[in-house]
C-alpha cells in the first residue's frame, strides 16, 4: 500500500497572531512552526498502518524552503520520503492543484490530509484533490481501518458520528480521533538521525494560479473588560443575560 | 447570474441554520440585482423559506438521497447550479456542507471562500470578510473567478425576514451510485448538537471528574443547551471527543457560551471566540478566560452551578 500524507506547515497553536506589511502578511517573527495538528493525527495513523500492515508512506508539502524543517520532522516520525513543491502556498486551490498534479503522475492508494489547516482554515485541500482526481473522499475522519482493500471509517457529524465503508483509492480529511493525542510521536534521536539520510525531493510547481487572494488581515477588536458578578447574586447575572445581552 | 443556496434539512424539516442561509442568499441576490434559488433535498416544509426572501425553491426527491452522501449531494448542487446558470453558491458551515463544498468547487472550477461572516463589501472582484487563524483574526479575501462558493459561518449573519410567495419546482437529477456507503449513524438523541445550539454549556477540568457532569447536564437541560468540554476533559476520556471544542476540536459560534471550570487556554478560546456572549464560572480569579469573557463569576462551580440552575428554572417558569 502506498500512502501520501499532505503536510501543512503552520504556526504552533499557542502562537501570537500578528501581521506586517500594512496587515497584508502574517508576522513570522518569533513564531514556531509545526506540522498542522490535523495532519499530524493522519501521519501518526499512517505510521500505524505502515508498522502493522506494511505501507510506504510519503509526505508532501507545498511551500518554500522554510517548511523543510517540518518535513524533516515528518521523516523523523517515520515517513519514508518527503516531497516539497517549491512554491508559496497562496491558497487552498493552488495547493490542491499542485498535489493533484503530482498524484496524477505518482498514484497512491490512500491520501491523507487534515480536515483543515489551523492557520487559514480553508478546509478544502483534500476535498478539492478528490474532486480534481475523482477519488472517493471522507472528511472529519475520526477512525480509519483497512482490511483487504476494504476501508471502514468514522466521520464526525453534527451531534454524533457515522460509520462508512468504502474502498481504495481514497482521500481522507483527518482530525483528532484518528489516533489519540497521547499516541502522537515525538521524534527520537534515532528517528532524527535516520531522517537525515531519507530523500527530501524538491519539485518545481505546476503551472497554476491561485483563484483567491487575501487583501488584508484584521485582529479582533479589543474586548471590553469582563463584568464580574458576585456568586451570591445570580439574579443579577440572569438579569444581565436577559436585558443587556439579550440572550435568554 | 443568479444566486443558489443549498438549504439543509433533517428528517424532512429545514434546519435552523437554513433560514439564516436563505436570508444571506436573498440579501446577496438583492445586492447583485439578481434573484436567489434554494435547493432542497427530500424536504417537506418548503414554504417557510419564502419568509426569508427566496422566491424559487427546487424540490429534489430521490431515494438515493435519503442518507447524506457528499458526492451525490454535490452532484445535485452542481446540476442545479448549471441548469439555472448560477455563479454564486451559498453554503452553510455544517459538517455536511463543509464536506461537499470543495467537491462542488472542483466540478464547477469555482473558488471557495469559507468561514465568511458578512455580505460582500465589493462585488467585483467579490470581496468578503472571513475568519482566519481559528478565530484569532479576520481577513478580507477576494476572488475574480466566474463562479464563487461562499461558505457562511454559522450564526454570523442572522435572520432577515422578507416574506415572498414561493414558487416550488420539481427538479430531476441524474445520479450515479457512490462507492461509499453509510453503515450506521450514532446520534445523541433528544440532545441539541453543538452546531445547532443557541446556548452551549461547556465544562473543564475544574469539574474534577466525569461523575460530576450531571450538574452540567442539568444546567444544559434547563437552558435547552448543548453540552461541550475542554480538550483535557476529552483527552482523559471524561467526555466523548464529539464534545471537545477548541482549536483542534469543534468550533462554536453560539449566542451564549457558558464556560465552567475551564481556565481558557489560547487554543480553547480560539475555538469559541465567535460566540456572541461568554460567561465564565471559575474559582481562580486569575484564569485567563476572564479576559475573554463578557460576564464572570469567581466562585466554586459545585456551589454556583446548582444555584444558577435553580434560579434559571424559576426564570423559565415565569417567562414561559
């Protein structure tokens, strides 16, 4: 089985979000970048499939040289090969087109991406790839089992979950649940050493343009100070919720 | 050059978010001097969409569509939008609509802008405000594509009443069966889902253990609210994953979010920031959540929550 895991290189979840160049660019100063958490759950599930059922696991990123550290981390976790398409990941459409074109030339049985990246939250890359290549697609995937080419998956739905069956080839949008938080792996020294020897191939981008652009970023308005209510005066809270906030 | 929107239903009835979507689509059509069409699938109370300004509703009734299937449902939207020459497609941010949106985008070669929170500030190129960095920021995004899908963020636009009489039209679709099939569905019955709730009652490690969640559930019942939890709580298995809200969990955009015993880590706040009013109950006055909340009570959840529940019960009785 050949698995491709799409890796987005995103600011760590605790990062302060600031913008520069007249609020047109994200300020990377002092920001630590990580594997997008939704992708990391998928990568870890791919490692499980590799170790228990035998699979070759490639990771791919559309990004500039700065994302190589994130790809090296994926290799240290256990991926076999990394591919970087050397272009700025301007929007979800552009990224999905790049990966879809790559997959046309290099087919995989299973493609795993995160349900969304935690930076631009486009929530479209795996779905667009599926649409471009006409491959079955399941997102918000919280469980993935493969046996003899048959796939059983759980998808989180509003207010519950649904169990689906399908077959390979398949694309999923993964999230927490694919593996548990404490199954995530911190690369060990051996993994890091091995990662240095593993191939990290850089490809030039295919000729597509993004179809959206970001004109400007804004930060939320500063919040008014909290109104503290005495724990013995809950009527006041109900009064405020009813008459001031108008939410009761 | 018309606007088309897919109005979701559940058990044949339009979902609450459907009316907000109808309002947005008809206001967008007005802005464009155009008209809006709604797509409904196996839905019975179609006339109600007319309250929110949509004049034409397509009725699709097909047994292949009894269960949600992203591929088949996206085919329906693509065929309807091609048939009526629509170039603006408005979708909700439910998990089903977010699932099918990119499939529609790929087939129509359309741009997809999701998490949109307002009408366009400019029509050419279409420019909208959306949330980014998981609610830690906003961005003005634009697209010049011929076809554009707008994914409207839940609870961001509200309802705009504008009663019109509805023309219903049967619409036939051509569907090819999908490889993917639903084996089973588990839904917490009788409970409001986080996505559909007006009020969410959420609790964290401060509850000390899963055995104390009856306090949270009682309060949620009184308010007709959904229950949610912080990440550590779902990681420890006190509550199911489906209740975890925050950056890597479910996003919440509700009218009232009540956080009990949740300190307010930046990742949690990111996920719930779009909620309109936030109330925090915590015994630690230094909890970062107090900086993000509208109303706060410093106190012991085990005392405050049951008392608040009793008071709210009285309030509900008096106001019912």
